[in-house]
C-alpha cells in the first residue's frame, strides 16, 4: 500500500504547494450555483403546476393545462431517475 508519509507529502505538494485547493473551492462554488438555480427553477415550476391543478376547470384552457400538468407530474413521479436521465441525455443533448 505504500508508505503513509509519502502519500501525505504528495497530498501537501499537490493540494497546498501547487494550489490544488483552488480547484476544490471553484468546484464547490459551481455546485452551489447549480443547486440554487435548480431550487429556484423547481420552486417556479412547482408553483405554476400547483396553481394550475387547483384552479376551477369550468372552461377549456384550464382543463387542457391540467391535463398537461398531470402528464408532467405523472412522468416525473412514475419513472425512475435513471430512466429520466437516459431520456434527457439521448433525446435532448444529442
């Protein structure tokens, strides 16, 4: 497995002496930005769907919007996350 002191020295060399911590902090910053953006988008979409689902369905437009929201919610609740990721990868990003 090797000598632990050489591993510690290599870690100090890469992480501290060569400013490797800068990449870690940059990655943490990107992660926080993505998480906050996802949270905001999720709140907006969730609020819109909840509003559409609770309004009275006397006219045609609310019924159509309710059907669209039902399909959207059914898709995300009824399929596993891995299937969703594969669908997004192969249909939206290629």
